[in-house]
């Protein structure tokens, strides 16, 4: 029997490039006006524009290129807002009660944050009747970008609070840095998990060994990303540390780095982030390619006749 054609994507009149360009222009304008007037009333506007610019641009791309009768506008927006916000709230609670300063701190952060984003993705997509790997990548990235947007807003707000009062420079630097790396962080890691999750679900399974390994893998990438600064400090000291600096550390004194150490630390920090990003992108590429064999099928048709139909959540006995 001939397989029915998949529904054509619903194209949107939105253009992510226009959204990003206009948003960037408004953000720069807000920065200039805030610096000129020193008006603290504009700070929340600056925080929101800078924190949500890149994530909202991605959501616009998803609506423009990936929306159809299954990946609807409502679902994408719910994944971004509800999934992202639930992830941030759950992570804040778990990290407050479970994590304490230790050598394993970054590992715990990775496990918690990737776990709550995965659960948030499961929650917001629980009513989907069709699940394909590449849909999972897009929706997972959407949840990850939502998480990143709300988290960046918090970091940007904290950056403004200094002992000298309002610091617009720190706010702008925080938003610029986190916006640049946002596609290589939370959005990338949750995209990997979403693709693996939907890959398994499309074949009638949910909690699989492959999903567990993917979860541990992205948590490890997350931990190395967060710990790249400390790792660079350690390697720099091991390679170039002097006996005088070592004695200072033993008595609790933080020695000033030399020019060579500062350069080496900077190079190692950037190299670590680039390496983690490249490994993450390679993993995402493999997950995306694995979705090329997914079979489109009409909702509700039996597995044997039309291929795997994604199960509902939660799974029934």
C-alpha cells in the first residue's frame, strides 16, 4: 500500500534575519540611550532585549522553517516559554539543595540542568502524536534557548549590581558574551537530547540506553564548558607556576599572574570552549543524520503497516 505523503510545512511570513537585525538595532539604541541618560528605568529593557535577542531569533527561525501541523506555533512558543522557565526554576531549586562547593560541582550542575531540560521537553511535548528525530532536535533546542534566555536575564541583572552601584559596562559585557555562545551551549545540548529522545520515541521506546548515554554525554560537555575557566587556571599553573607562587597558594595567598601566564590562560580558556563546542556540534550532526531514516506516517496507523508511530506520554503498561 502506498504511503501517504507527509503534510507540507506551514510557511511563516516571519524572517529570523529581520527579527535579529531589528532586535540588535533596538538593543544598541537602548545601550546608547541608557549610557547617555544614566536612567535606571531603562535597565530592565536592556536586560530583556539582550537576553532574548538570540533565543527569540532561533524561535523565529523554527516557526519560519520547521512549523507544520505537528510542530505548531503554540507548541514552539510553549517549549520556549514554559519549557525554558520550568527548567530554570527546577534547576535553581535542585542546585540550591543538592550542590555544595566541591571538585564535582560542575558535574552536578551539568547533570541537574540537562536533566531538568529533558523533563521539561517531555512535559511540553507530551500530547504530540508524531515524533521524528529532527523535530526533537528543533524542539529540544527551543527549550534550551528558553532556558538560556531566562538564565542570561538573571546573570545580566546580577552583573549590574556592584559595590559601586549600577554597572552598565558589566551588564553589556555579560549579555554580549552569553548571546554569542548561546547557540553552542544550552540550545546545542538540549537539541542533542531532544533528537535522541524523539528518535527512540518514534520507534516505540522512551527510556533507552542510548538516551541515558546521550544524557551523560551532554552533562559531561556542560561540565567541561562551565569548568573551562578553572581547568585553564590549573593547567596554566602546572605548566608555568613558580615555587614562589606555590608557597603563596599553600598559605592561602593568591599570587598575581605573570604576563605569560595571563596569555596562556586566555588561550587555554578559549581553546577549551572551542573544543567542547566542536564536539557538541559533531554529536548534533550525528543525531541529525540519524533522523534521515525516520518514516512519515499518518497519525494512529498501526506500526506494522506504516512504520513506527510515536507513543503517547506517559507510556502505558
